[in-house]
C-alpha cells in the first residue's frame, strides 16, 4: 500500500515539475537570443517573470516531493514495526505506540513484563532502516 502511494506521489511530482518547466519554457521563449529588431513584443507577458515563476514552482515541487518521501518512509518503518509486534506472541502491539522521526523510532505505552519490553525494543531495532530506538515503555 505504501509503495503504491509512494509511486503515485512521485508520478505526480514528476508531472508537476515537467508541467512547470514546460510552462516556463513556453511562456519564456525558446532560449535562443534574437536581435532586438526581430523581436515581437507580446503584450502583457513578462517572459522573465514567467521563467522565474516556473523555476519557483519546480523548486517547491521538488521540496514537496522530498517531504512526501520522508513521510512515506517514516510511515513504512512504523508499519513494519507494528506488523512485527502484532505477529509476535509475547508483545501486545495494541498497547505500544510507535513513532518514527527519520530513522529514529520511539516506543511508548505500557507492557506487562520486562520480557515484553525487551522483545518490543528488539523487534524495533532489528527492523531495516532503523538507526536508533528510544524506549519509553512503562511496565505496569
């Protein structure tokens, strides 16, 4: 599910960036300098402003794509960890919250024993892409 959503976001970003580029190119001319005597002024169109606007849109699309990619990666890591916990008989996944920021995972909530706590932390640490685990689990 995350891969399909990620592919859709990337496709949208590519289409938007291409549209911004071609819009700026179309409104800005072909990039070939023509002599002043051969130029025809297009009334009401500032080609330099169109180029700048196209570049700004392209930059914002690229920034948005990076943010979307990070959010999808964080969501995928969280889902992997929660899935591992749900499949494990010693961990009660519903009572453990998994928050991901970049590649750092924070586990919070309550567990019934030290063994459950240890297993939950181990499952998170053993997940590909996780660089650190903050253990905020409480034994009740």
